[in-house]
C-alpha cells in the first residue's frame, strides 16, 4: 500500500521548490543510473509492515554531494512495479544511513515513471530478484 510521497529536506532551502530527488538526478545520471531523468522526481513509498527489507546487492551505489555540505550514498535496485495490470520499470531507491531518510526500513522507496491514478492508499506491487534484497 502506498504510504507517502514527495518530500523535501527542511534544512536545505533548494529542496522546497524542487525536492531532493530532482537535485540528485544529475549525480545519479553521471553514475550511470539508466533512465533516471525520465522518471518521476518523487518516490512511491510502499509500506510492507510489519516486515522490513535489507538491500543485499544493489545495481548501483552512488555517493555524491548533492547539496552544499550534504554527502550521501544511495543504493538503487532494479525493480518491476505493477499497477492495474501494467508493468513499469523502476528502482528501489535507498538513501544509506541518512539524516534526511524519513522512513523506516518497512517503507520501500520506489522510483519509476509517472503512473496515472497512483495515490495514497492504493495497492501496488514490486518484483525484485531475491538475491538483491531480503524481506525480514
């Protein structure tokens, strides 16, 4: 079930107008994250409570200083997202220990293309190879 969406980091004024992911995309693209510019600049936050997840083998690991004095490492895991019988390519997006991470590990952040009609509370699913993540 979708839990929440677009956010900004209150301590970083630039994020109030464009959001954190929009500011980070240039670094993700430079690191080779495929199709990142085409994807929506907000996450779909998939609640898997009471379970949690752990990333075992990311497809991409990107460390960048995306705002002055803010260096973070991000993991990306390729995923297929399903909504209303339509498949969308995307990623699990995971800021590794981060002071800006606003969710626990029971919330899976998904980056993908804009999906029509996706809203809070709707049911979606995602498929990821089992050697990439572990559900606890």
